[in-house]
């Protein structure tokens, strides 16, 4: 019986480690004080953003984070803790959590993990202010396109000017030939 429990715990730690490794970002929260309706609303918002929200025992999460080399997160695993795994968009979990925390003061952002680095609650709030990945890509592409568009406009203006000059010369030569 004891061996079965150890195996179940080991499997749970492996599951948490797998989620951490597969996530673009991780946000750790304290949900103490939220009622069932508020937690349901938070879960729904996470689902819409394709963020996986789970409540695990702190000891299981601590073990998983430590086995992956994120010992610093252990200090935040006190009291009720839940974790949001953002699997696709780095800012999704941070955005949902920060927005929800603005209207629900009882939700406390503890810490997070982005790009293999443990970050503070303030850094998570800053991350939440970043635009979505698609918007950032569009901004970068727009920035890359601007110089090319400028070059095309300059060349287009010069070519148009050259065509006008050549047409004027052709007209003048035609006038001289008929005169």
C-alpha cells in the first residue's frame, strides 16, 4: 500500500514536471478567499486563453520544481497554491491572472517561470502588459516593411520623373523633326 502511494506521488510529480517543461510560461497564485463562483470564472477565463490551471499539493509542486532546478520557487509554495501553465502564448497566463486579480483582490500572484527563469509577481504584471504574440509579430513585420516601402516610393518617384523627362525630350525631338 505504501509503495502504491509513493508510485502515485512519483507519477504526479512527473506530470507536473512534464507540464512545466512543456509550458511557455508558468504563473503561481494564491487563491485563498475566492469563492467557488470566482474560481469557476477564473478557470473559464484560463480555458478560453488555452491555459491549463491546476491545484496541486505544495509538496508535489516543490519537488517537481526542485527536480527541474527551480529551487527558488519553493519559497512561494506556502498556503493555498495553484498553477497556471500557458502552453502556447507566453503572456496568456500572465494576462488572464493579472486582469482577474485587478477585480478580485483576494487572488494573489506569487511568482512565475518564463524562458527557464523564475520571475516575481511584478515581472508577471509587466509581462501581462505585453501585446499578444500575433500583435508583436505584426509590429515587427510592419517595422521591417517600412524601409522597403520607402525605397519603393523613392524609386517609383525617380522612375516617374525619369519617364516625364524622357517623354519631354521625345516630344521636343518630334517637334524639331517636324519643324
